[in-house]
């Protein structure tokens, strides 16, 4: 399929506000899907960081790991597996605490120091913001 035809399909999707389109020409076919609804769905979740900021006030009782990026937090390596850490667990510096998915890339969140996990401030699947507190632990 010609790149100009693909560009026209993309333009048609944008102009018509289509979320998906599939075209077949003989033995060739192309399917295009827009991911903008995922971003739009994340907008209502943005007030959550303000609510999660309150536990950061507890920092005198322990260290707080914050998010280095915007993305989706995952507590386990994959669905159905055990979480990386649990409340009360002792962690070492460099140990993986969770994963943040950003642009389809899985980024491990590592402990910056050793300690005992006192609180997990986010839930599996939460959309998180840069600088949002994720874990609080006693060093």
C-alpha cells in the first residue's frame, strides 16, 4: 500500500474523529487505531496525586520514593505474579519496588536506599505523575 494512501487514511481518521479504520485492497490490508482515548481516560485520574501527596508529609518517619516519570504503575512483573514488595518487607538499595510503564516501555523503580517498606502509596494500574510519592519506608 502506498504511503500517500496511508497518510490520507490518517488524515481521514483525524478529520472524522475515528478511533479505528481498516482498509483492504486486494491481498493488502491495513488497520489503524488511535490511542487518544487512553490519554483522555487518564485525565480524571490526575487529582489522585494531590490525594497521595498527604502521605509525603510523613517523611520525617521514613524515606519516600517518588516517581521519576509519568506512566502506569505496576506492582508485579506481570499479571498473576507476586508483587515486588509488600508492607513490612526489608528492601536493599537497588532492589526493584515496582514498574512504571511509559510509552510501552517498562521502567523498573528501584529503592534508593535500604529499609523496611512501611507504606505503598499507589495501587496497581494507577496512572501516576512525575514526583508523585510511591513508597514510604524506614531507612
